[in-house]
C-alpha cells in the first residue's frame, strides 16, 4: 500500500468514526428529549465522572484537571440557566 493509499484509508476511517460519533450524539439528544432529566441526568453524570476518573488515572496535570472541572461547571451553569428560562 502506497503512502497515498494509506493516507486515504486513514482519512476514510476517521470520517467513518466521525459519522458514528455524530450519530451517537443525535441518539443521545433524542433520548434526553424523550426522557425526564431524572432519568438521563444520573447516566450522564456517571459518564462524566468515569471520564474524570480515567483522566486522573493517567496522571494529568493539576491545571488540566482544574480546566476540566471549570468546563464542567460552566456547562452545568449554562444548563441550569437554560432550565430556568424554559420554565
């Protein structure tokens, strides 16, 4: 396989992976639209907590861990504001 073919193969693989991620996101959006937050909230928290645990297990820097926590807090704040506005 030439370098060109290898690159095309890798690009195609990346595109398939991207499409799968987008489809997964679309399924999750439909799920959270159809279920109350009491159902999907704990599931989402478990995923985020597992990601944080995984990041900690690879010994990420303290500053990166703080960045992740800050981003999570910002997302939660925006979500809370959105919930308040929709009521």
